[in-house]
């Protein structure tokens, strides 16, 4: 399973904010520059993350984005849900219209098993899990697209 750029930008921006000092605010332009992502597209992603409470957004001269008390506990499944990735979890891997448990495609059972494992991984992996044991050059690892 592959994720969209939206999911990738969301995870990378959350990891970036979570790796900073508590309550450190960062302007959108700086995040986009550090992560090497398009500023306007990132703005939409960040707005969605903030509206869902995964990160904090501040307006005004001392504004910007910051992690909050919920950020480190966010699961990858929550981010996938917010960015629309979970809508594809139930679709046929061969893109057949009538594939389901009652009318399976040739790959349905194998794909379902993999899908279940993938969802399990996303359910049990948090932002904090991704930050644990991070390498010294962590920011460089999330800036590579």
C-alpha cells in the first residue's frame, strides 16, 4: 500500500513539530522550507491537522504551528483517516467494482490479510513511536521526499 503526498506531508510536518522543543512555534514558510514541500499545499494540510487538534495553530506576530499535548500520541491510522487514506482500504486491489467477501476477486483473500496487518500496524504506531531512537540526522531523513 502506498500513501498519498498529503499523508506524507502530514506525517513529516507532525514529526518535524514533535521533534522541536515543547511549545516552540514555527512559521509555515519555515516548515515548508525545511521539509522541501510546496508551501501552499502544506498550508492546506496543516490547516486540516490543526482543525482536528493534532497540532496547534497560532495567529498573529508570534504565530505559527506547534505540537501540543495530543501530538505524540497520534496514531498513523488517525493521520491516514484525516488525509483520506482510509477510504481506499476497502477497495479492490485489482480495481474490480464488485469485489467483496461474497464475490472475491482472485487476490481478495491475500489482499485482505495484508490489509488487516497494515491497519493493525497503523493502529498501533504513534508519532512518539516514530520519534523513539531517531538518528542524529533526523530532520534530514524527513526532508528527503
